[in-house]
């Protein structure tokens, strides 16, 4: 009875669990990038993104005492605070990197030239001296403090608006859009015509063309990179947007034609035959009947082509990148940030999330068509 068609399998729980694990494995790093992109560099360096909602105890880097000097009864005094936030709680502090936890809050540290320094539990300090402190190099303070969660949009301002910090990430974002949108639309337009011809038009050699398209699916694009670049240079398009558009079009056409042809073959033949009886031309049948009915397959390929082109680095390096960097795409810009700002995790996390934000939006907006397009032609 367990094998009766339509009965519920006893392994359903295993399938559901596997899907849940896969979703979590994909979701965790994405959420981590999003959370890290709104955190400060100090918080990223001292705790993981999963602890971003709780207060964190960390050793802060050296903060030099600074403030306006005032005259008091027994000499001179400087008052101020080590932190901008009043919610920070200091548990230990010190004036040397060798002993950063030498003092408790409100302890008095005896320094050179009869200076004294005290720091309370909120980071407020008082420094006194029998002589003026003008022109003197004031001491540094190391603290171990508990700070509340801190969020900032400064990372996005730096990466998108400040060329010194971003290295041109905003320009790279628009360069990537300039590459991706045409490189997605052009192969869809070409492949749709080719798929219709291979699906519904009879002509000599059609079977050979279909076999050639299937064979091109397994050809690695690396084999064609250098010959294609030489061809581009010979015809005068060289390294530029036109060259990279044509390269992506050529590499994406086999999958597009195969996917669309399989979907169009599965469309009801009666519709096409009735349209021909009514006097419709092949072009009218294609534009008014086939294209509207093939939208799931078109959307499915558009998702694949958009994601592949947006995340591409190899083709962009070969056919687009120039010495001036005016056409640098985001994948190349992130590689450069890894070299110039490898320690600025907040900048890298923000740049990485910006690079995946657009593909995520495209996927979730069109994902309902993905499965329908992938299953094209599998069921009659």
C-alpha cells in the first residue's frame, strides 16, 4: 500500500528538512552581508553579525586625551569624554598598550610631570597638571568598554558618494548596468526568432542546426575568448561595450535557443494552424501568439542571463576593462577594493551587498517563471 500512486511518501520530512537546510545555508551569508553593511568597523572587528543586536564588550584602540585647558586652584585641568555616546560603560582602562586594563573606573593614574588622570564609568576623564599643558603631548587612553549596538549608513555614503573610499563603486555600478541590460535583451531577441524557426518552420538542415545548438551548450567559453578578442580587434570594435555585448550574446545564445525552442515546441499546434488558415504570416504568428505564450521561458532565460552577466568577471576582463578604469564593472572594482581596503570589512561588506542586491531583486520578481521555463518541453 505504501507504493500506491498519490500516497504520501514516508520520506517527506527528509525532503523538507533538506530544503530548509539549503535555504538557511543560502540565507545566512546574505543576511550577514546586509547586517555587516550597516555596522561600524569596530563592531565588525570585535563581534560577529549574529551578535549585532546585543551590547558588546571590546577593547578600544588608543584614544588621545584632548580638550580645552582651564585654570583651577591647584594648577591646570582638562575635562572631556572619550566617547561620543553616553551609553558606553567602561570596565577597565589604562594609559599603556602593555597594560590596557591597569585601572578601574574612577581610579587616579599618576603620570609624568606630576600629571594625574582619572576616567569614570561613562568615559568622562579629568586630567590635571601643576603647569600648563599647552604644547604638551597628552597621554593616550586604552579602554575595555561595553557599547550598545550601533548602526550607520555611513558605509553606503562612503561606497557610493565618496570616490576616495569607494574607488569608483558608484560608476562601476552604472557600468555594470550598461553591460548587463543590453547583454540580456540582445540574446533574447535573437534567440526568440531562431527558436521559432527551429520549432515551427520546415527547412533543410533544421535537425542539424538543432544538434549544433545542443553541442554548443557543452563548449567552454574559455576556448573562444582569445580568438574572439582577436576578431574584435580586427573589425575595429576592440575593448568596449559593443564588444562585451556581442561576446555575452554569443555565449548566451545556445542556452537561449535550446530553452525557448523546447518551450515553443510544446505550445498547442492548433493555435498556429488556425492562425495560418486565417491568413496570418509567420511574423504575425510569432509576435502576436508565440511571444506572449512564451513569456515564462523568456523570463526564465532572462534571469539566468542577467545573473551570469552581472556576476561576470572573466568576460569583462577580456573584452571590456581598459587602462583608465572608465568601464570598470563591479566585480572588478570589488577585487580592487580587496587589495586597497582589505582591512576595511565594513566597506567590503557594503560593496558586496550592493553587488548582490540587484540580482536578488530580479530573481524574486521573476522567480515564479523560473521553474515553468526550466521545465519547458519536459511534459506533453
